C-alpha cells in the first residue's frame, strides 16, 4: 500500500488528483500509476487504470494471480477493469471519502480488504475540500 | 453506427482488433475511437474507452445527454466507464460474438439497443477465427 500512497502523492505534487495504485504479481510490482485527469487531460486514467496500462499487455493468468492495491475504493470503471481481467484480490486504502463498486466486485468473487488507512483518508479529505469541482468531475458528478 | 464501423475498420487496417465506438452529443460526434491493444500495446484502450478518452474531459451533463455507439457489446471495463459517467443510452452493433455486461447496464437504468448489424458480426467473426489468441487476451481469457 505504501507504493500506492507514494503514487498518489506523486499525483498531488503534479497538481493532480491524489489516488494511486499498484498491481502486484508474485510479490513484485508489475504496474504502478496514479490519476492523470489533470496531468494528461484524461477521462479514463484513474489510478487503477494507469497502473493496469503501465503493467502492459499481460496474459490472463498473470492478472488472475495478481493483487491490485489502490488508495481509494474503486469506481465503476476501475471495478469493471478488475472484472474484465479477473483480478481476484483488491486491497483498498479507504472507502470513507468514496465508496465504489465494492458490492459488485464481492458478488463476482473478488476478495476485498479495506484498510481504513489514515494517510489515504486525510489525503482525499484535504483534496476534496480544496477541489470539489475537480473531484466531482472525476467521479462523473 | 456507420462512424463506429468506420473506426473498427480503421483498427483492422492498422493490424488491430476491429471494434470501434463513437460518443454522440446533441447529434454531433464528440469522441471517436477504436481498440488499440495492438497499435499502442494498450491494456485499457478498448474502442469505447478510446472514444471516451478522445472526447476529452467533459462535464457530467454532457455525458448524461450523450449516446455511445459501439460495434460490439461492451465488456465489464467499458460498461463500468458508461456507469461512471452516467451515459444513459448505448447502441450496440452486435452481441452475438461477445455478450458484455448488458444486464448490469440495464439494471442500472441504461437504455440499450442491439442492432444485430451484419457488418459488425462478420467483422468480429472473421477476426476471432483469424486471431483467437489476440481476442482472448482482449477479453481477459
């Protein structure tokens, strides 16, 4: 999770939305990323999507054996990507500032573990208070 | 739908997976795209995602008033993006070669219209027969 938090902080330093993610396979980070809405003008590069993209094209069995760490509860798009690739385990930094599609993921057999991580909560609370407009845009509101 | 089919054919000509999509707002195409797994080595640029990315950052009300045309039934990732952005209407070229998350979308209030378009069906049938490995990779199998 620390690597995902580091990614989120990198995003914040770049003037972006502080959400980070890493994809871990057999104990090794194979993809890391952070939200790039501001930095790349992207509508699809949430933290989880950026980590998946940076992991590159992987065979199905790699995804099936991987764990996705993300600082924030995954939204519908990122949850859909998790389902598409059959990622079976997702570690969530926090789901207090935003609750994504955890119920859908669980109903499809994905194991979720929510850490209620204080560093993740503070980072998002401060960001949402400072930039509610940008945050709402990021979650389609 | 013809614009989405044109995108799919462009992808095929580039050596890629022939799935195309356009996002239409108030009768105007505001984003068009096609699958870029091969062309960009991308794990996330399905046709629908590419169209959303090329539409750029849009306010929520634009998505809510838009229709997404896609040559193929949207997978979990693309369906998740549709839900995230609150796109209420999706026109699907065909769902015979692949059935995506249409039931989930419908259960969340998205209106779907499946055209059973022969051009879309033939294009995917030929592609899947020619490159089953690449196709399976694209849908996480």
